[in-house]
DNA sequence: CTGGATTTCTGACACGATGTCGGCAAAAGT
DNA sequence: ACTTTTGCCGACATCGTGTCAGAAATCCAG
C-alpha cells in the first residue's frame, strides 16, 4: 500500500534501505490512513492506532507530536494530488471553459479517492490550533490563485467585473465542503452529480456569456476520465 | 443577556417565576455562549465553564449530557433566526431575484451575528456522532426546500434546466462554509464582500437570464440593512 | 566474533478531563 | 415544625495523553 511512501523521504542514492525509523513512521501513517478509511477521526486513539502497527504506544511519539501531527502528515500526502489536478485551469492558456472543466473534473476525482482523509483532516482541524491553521492555509492557498485567474479573465472580458477574491473564496469553500460532504463517508455520493453541480456553479459565475455551457448545461461530454 | 432564554421553556401562564433549574440551565448556556464568543470550542471544558457560573462541575451534568449536548442546545437557539430570515425566497411569490437577494442578505446578517456560535457548533460536531448528525441535518434541511424552489423556477422558465438537488446542496454548503469562515472568528470579515460574493454566485447560477442582475452585478442597492 | 556506541523501542508514571453516585442542603408544601 | 421535593456538590473511578529513564536491537571497529 505504501510503496510510494517508503521511498518518499529523500531520493536515496539507489538501493540504500530505508532506515528502520522511516519504515516505522510509514507503517504508522499507513495504519492511520487505513483506520480513517473505516472509522471517523474522533475514534482514532494513539493506543488503538499503535496496536495496528504492532508497536508500543510511546513509539508513536517518536515520530509525531500527537494525532494532529499525524493528520498534518497525511494531509501533506494528499496535497500534491490536488494541486496537480487543479493545475490546467490555473496556468492559463487554451480555452478557459474547457480548462476549468478539466480542472474541476480532476478535483472531483481526487476528492472521490481521498475523501476519507480530507474529511478526517477537516474533522481533526478544529481540535488543534496548529492543524486548524494548516488546514485553513491549505484551503486558502487556492483563493489567491483562483482570484488571479479570475482577474485575468476579467481583463480579457470573458468574465464579468467583480471583486475576484471573495468570489474565489466562496467557490473554493463550496468545493471543499461539497467534496467532504459527498465523499467523506464510506457510502460516497455520485461523482457525476457532484461534478455537474459544481461545474454549473463555477461556469455560471465565471463565464456567463458562454451560453452553450451555462444555459444548455454542458451535456455530458467530459465524463470524468 | 438572556431575557429571551429565561422565558423560553413553555409559555408559562403569566408571572410564574422560572424554576431555579431553568435559571441555572440558562446561566450555563449564557456562560457557554459568552465563552465561545472569545475562545474556540476546543478550549471549552466543563470545569472551566461551570467556574464561570459559580456552580460545581457535576451540576453541569444535571442539565446536559456533555459539552456536545450544550452545543446542540445553543444551535437550537440559532436555528430559528436562520430559518426566519431565509423565508422570503422560500415561500415564493413576487420577484424571485428580489426575494432571493433579501433572503441572502438576511442570511449574511444572521451569520454575522451568530458566527461564533455557528463556528463553535461546526467545530464541535465532528467530535460527537449525535451532534454531527444534528448539524448535518440542519445544513441539509435547506437542501430540499432550496431544491424545491429551484424546481419551481425551472418550471416557470426563469432558471435553466438541471438537477436541482445537487446544485442546492453545493450552494448551501458554500453559504455555510463562507459564513463560518468569514464570521466565525473574532475579527470578522466584511459583510458587504461576503454578501456580494454569494449573491453573485446564487444569481448567476439560478437566474442567468436576468442580465441586469448577473452581468452588471447588482450595484449596491440593498446595502445590508 | 565481540564489546562499545548508536538507533530504536517500551514499561511505568503523572496528569488532566470526563461522567457518575450517594448524600447534603435549601425550598416548597402541609 | 416537619416532611417531601428540588437542586446541588465532594469524592471516586476511568480513560487517554505525553514523558522519561532505561531496555533491546542493530551497527561497526578492532
């Protein structure tokens, strides 16, 4: 399950074994991930978690400050996947509408895969000042880039004139909330419904002049890949 | 501070004193509310809370099952204010665009006032199964009514055709998230910015044919009262 | 190998918050 | 005044946390 994680600490020369410590750390993260796939964060306990790894409870504190530290580490893993998918529309070129759609589609896919972790982090965040800030910063980090892209499209005239940042904030919070809501629990919602909904909202807000997209509703080309 | 709360348990005949128990309960809720105006939920503790009331810690458990029970009670108080303000647009008649705007405006106002409590409940929710469900049900309760209104406007032809429920969900989550984000902490965001943003998104999504509203952006009539 | 240094782990402890229970005190009823 | 009801609290057991001193495993030079 974590071939990725094993080698993910520094580009070790070639066949240098990952230190035992790194393995243990990875094992803890794996156990946490697995646990959170099945149970909510509030039921996660250091003792219970470490029982899954076969190590003793104090060992946990050798690698993380506390459960929130673990969540922060898990979030870091998910981060990359998200920024990855969101890229096309952000680094603009080509058709804005097309690119936004593919970005949203990618976002929904990542959300679908990582929904449990995202919900777990979002659940854990309010319990710890530091994690709360990290989480807010993560969500917020998209606000400026989205706002920037909006400003650009406004300059080109394909987006109506309005203060970009608050709207960017609103749209981003919507995405986060809807993804966590739809895909955060074991019985996930319908990917198509979610994508259609947020696509409609984004397009209507940002590209209302593209009547095809908004009024006719972008029929079903671009099933999520 | 809680003249309302004092009399809020049954319509007592006339001048019957509120029972001592009711007073104590109200005092606890007041203390909680006050605390949460200044500090986050994670710092709320039964002991600390009861010190504010002058009563002993066990007394708390005479009136609430636990801190999450208290949060549920506080949420109930806020509920009414919210459904109140949201009413105009939901019970449709008159201009849809106008009414939606006034509903959103009212919503932003309530959010501004009760932001701290809303954030506290939202923070507390993931820590308790029951509260989580109550909170989800509260947010979700608007999904169906909004969806119903959308379906109505679609029938009339002022709203494009699409599956109403997922879009309603998305818009509602956006509202909740943005209100909590903007008004949940002591240094609240700008009411005007928030209102403009969500108004733009709602209008663009639901009433894209109203070019005045959407494209020109509803200039500043209706400053929040 | 092998004894010493380094890395990795753990048993045992102290602490803080929770929720409960039996009984005390204050108020109300007669 | 005295009994009943109502409202309250001291004391306890429990659970999860985070730390620390030292044990065990691993590595490595001689």
